[in-house]
C-alpha cells in the first residue's frame, strides 16, 4: 500500500470518527437548557428548582402533593442524565431534573 493510499484511508477514517463523535454529542446534549426568561417557561411558571416555586401564584404546587412535584416525578419527563431531562413542552431543550412547571402530571 502506498503512502498516498494510507494517508487517504487515515483521513477518511478520522473524518468518519469525528462525524460519529459529533452526532453522539448532539444526541446526548438534547439542546440548550430552558432559560428562566423562555416565554413558555414564564407562562407555565417553570423554575429550575421546584423548591423555589411561588406557591401564592401557582396553587397546584401548594397542594397536598406539592412537595413531591418536580420534573422527575412528572409523567412526561424523560431523563437524559442525573441533572437534566427532556420534556415535550420544551421540545429541543433540556429541563432540570429538579425543575417544575404548572403542567406537572403525576407519573
Ligand atoms: S411538564 Fe413536567 S417535565 Fe415538563 S417542565 Fe413541567 S414538570 Fe417538568
């Protein structure tokens, strides 16, 4: 095998490996984390830490099962890792595992 062939093969392999790594990183990232000023987050009272919900404004969280309400106990939450998950309400973005919004539904 010539030097040119080896070099070409190496470059092709490196390019394929890089593409694979990029796809893997994107699929794990699941997009940006929902920002506090995200319009949907504001409309639904989403917060990154469920213990900080203003319960005078969001009665659902003030209810008898309110303490257990957070993204990880929500029926539509899909964990990505220990810290973040995906929520169809915030498609293409990540929510905090300890987050909460007024669309919470018992798992
Ligand atoms: S709907 Fe559920 S998973 Fe989505 S942000 Fe609200 S509490 Fe979290």
